[in-house]
C-alpha cells in the first residue's frame, strides 16, 4: 500500500521541523475548514487548529499508518473542537436518559433537490447540538458509533438526534 507523504511523516516523527512545516502547509486549509464547521467562530477555530497541530506533532510516534495522516489529523481536530465547545459550556447535544427507537419504515425525504447554498445556510440556523450531529454524520462521515464515542452519548441518542436534526434541517430549507 502506498502511503501519502510517508517520507515527510517519518522525518516529522524524528522531530524534523522543516518536514513538520511541510505537513502543516499541506493540511492546514482542510483542517481549518473542519474546525470552522465545528467552532463557527474564526478565532476559536484558529486556536483549535493550532492546538491540534501541536498535539499531532507531539504524538507523531502514535501514528501507525492504520489510516491516512489526514484522517488521523482530522480526528484530532474534531476531538479538540468538541472539547473546546464543552469547555465553553456549549453542549453538543442534549443528553437525555431516555432511549429512542427509530422506525425503520420511515421513508427519508428526497433531499437531492435542495440547493447547496440553502443547505449550508440551513445548517447554520440549526441549534448548536444539531449542527454538530449533522456535521459529524453528513460532512465528516462519522457513523453513529463514532459520534456516540466522541460526544459521550449513546448510539441510539446519536441516531435520534440525527433524525431530529435532519427533519429540522429539511423544514428550515423549505422556508428559505
């Protein structure tokens, strides 16, 4: 298997600052976008981004090529973003003691007709917890098990919050 940027990664593991800077330059824009989707405030996103790169470079020895470097770094950025939001007392989702069951026979509405600009605007209008679920599931590609682990909620709560967020998102899009 061919690993992208393997030479840069290996040199970075040895503490080579030039290689670390090159990796930073390769990934900074993409990771900034991930952080902005989560944080919504430029300064907060920049802080998370810098903290994420520092953590990544300090823990390069733990990168074992089980995934791409970009995926590994993205996980760090998402976790840092969530931790920062928790510190700011912005709960990712309301954690409830109830267990929700989602009917399997509910048909999803065809969302392919919606304009992407409307979707982005509608996501911005969602409550913070719904934004996070939508971003983690639809944009970042996490499954409900991963979301439940990252947010410290049950898988069923992740699923129910996603379905509620999606329904609310569709309702908002219809009004735009």
